């Protein structure tokens, strides 16, 4: 019987009775015990709560027959909807419906092994899915197994020993300063209502969702700062991508003027930018199609809206702006992320570094030559002093008219003294 009485002892040795429960989980073998209830009814209530807590998440109590589809549904319902953003939730649901469920859904969780995961990867490659998407699907499968383990299912995670696919390197698209001017000119001429959005994206490097969530109260025109602390996805506000994404972005004077003019000409409301029908910008597909039209008219068909963010970084790098500043403005979690993404845009920085090293080496060589010259002069001066002190060195052969010998020696000593003065100078 799971419900029973327990005998407890006080410090003075006396005993007393308490009700509680004591049982083992049939799936995991884990023991659950509580012995602090004052009545049997209270113990029964607590026991029911414990059983209900174990069954939370809709995971079958008998994992021997638990399918991967059932475990996935529990993961999406109990984990994703609590801990993941709406965009991530939609991505996981799509991956599950299109790839995970058709291939792994009906299989029992306990029977899925490493060889099955490798077969799943080969299946996705056969469908010509991109390497990055395959890795995301593999990560999702691993997370689902970890969720089962965290919920006390006696299973292993077969994804632990499966290697992710190598993702081919692809350079980011970005605009040159001339292309930026062209795009802005075309936009202002053909789609002027999109101009403030485009100008903001190019000169702040903000993500699309962050621009959609911009509110007037977050813009400080005195300090020229824009506070980014929210993002928007399908008209729903959510937290930014990472903690580092919460930041204050510097606003240039021309952008401040564009936004002030936009505020005078647009509807008053919480958000800076609105859709054509008065709805939040992120849900207006028609307005975003204007960007594609502008890009086409400018002859820049391969540029996406997110490429404007890359363009912002590349323009700063081209002017040798410190990479740490760019990281903070972009909201990257680490400086390595910024370097890995945009390091290839820094050849001028590399050339400048070589020039600086050459300059340092040239100064060193010049100083070394000057040092050797001074050292040689000092050695000559020291040798002259030693010669002056040595009588054998100063002694001269006798000449006719002996007095001339003294005058000659006196002249030579005088010449050495003058020479030493020049060396000291």
C-alpha cells in the first residue's frame, strides 16, 4: 500500500505518528516518499498530486510502448511553448510535421539507435535539404531525447555520438557605399513610404523584428540613442534573440531627422512603423514586398532585407571602426561571432597591420645604426684616453733641434683633446 503511517521520534526520545506515501516509479525505478502529513486524507491528496506531477507532459507511464511522435508532441507542448520564442516554436512544428514524424514518428523511442539517426540524416540529404537545416533537425531530435531523459525516462540519447554536417562557407551579401546611395535614391523616388524603414535598417544594423518592435518611447532624440529591448514576430512582441541583443544603438543626425519627419507624416501610435492597414509592420506582407520591388528597380536582385544588417557592419569596418564597437551595435553575443561573420571584410586592416609592423621594424633598424655609430665613437674616445695615459704611446722619436720634439708632442696632445671634444658632442 502506497499510503501508510510512519513513526517519528522527538528529540527527547518520545514518538509520534504521521501519515504519508511511499512508492516506486514503475518506469524509472525511482522512489518517491513523503511522511509529514497529519491525516490519512491529507496523505492521499498529496499522493494523487505526486502521481499527477509524474504524468505531466503527457508522457506515457510505460515507455516500452512510447512512440517518438508522442514524445515529440509532449516536448513541443510542455517545453517549447514555455521556453522557446514563437519563431522557434513554428520552426520546430514545421520540422516535425515535414521530416521527423514521417521518418521517426511511429518508431518506439527505446528502439531508436545511432544507426537510425544516421539513416535519418541520409534521408534528409536525399531530399536535398540544406546542411544547416539538417543540423537543426538533428539538434531537435537530440533535444527531444534529452527531454525524455530529464523526465525520468530510462532511455539513451542516440544523437550524442552523431556528428553534425559540415556547412559550406558562404560569403555574406552586403552593399557598397555607392549601392547604398542608389538604393535610397530609388526608394525615395518610387516607394517613399518605405524610405524611413530602409534608412533605419541601413544606418542602425537592426534586425527586421527589432525594427518592427521600435516604439517612440525607446528613441531618445537628445542623446541620439535607440533602445532595443524587444523584437516582433507575426505581430507578437517577444524578448530579443539573446541577452546581448538588448542594447542602445547610436543614431546619426540624418537618421534622427528622417524619423522626426516620419513622425509628423505618420499615424500616431505606440510603434514607429505600421503596416498599410494600421496593423503592426511584421504582419504586413504587402509592405515587405515593396522592398523586393525597390531592390529589383535598383538592379540589386540578390540583396535581402537582412543583408542591410551585413551592409551596416561592412560600412563600419571599411572605415576601420573598432570591432568591439561593431559587436555592441550589432548585438552579437561575443566578439568572436562578429569576427567570424565579418572578418573577411577586413583586408585593409590586415594591410595596415603589416605597414605598422614594417614601420616599427624600420625605426628599430635606424636606431640600431645610430646606436652602433655612437658605440664606435665611444670606443674610439676611450682608446684615445688610454693612449694619452700610456707614456710609450706618447713618446716620439728625437728630431733635430730637440725643442721641436716637445712642441710636437704638445701639438699632438692638443689635437687629441679637440678630437675628444668633437666625439662628446
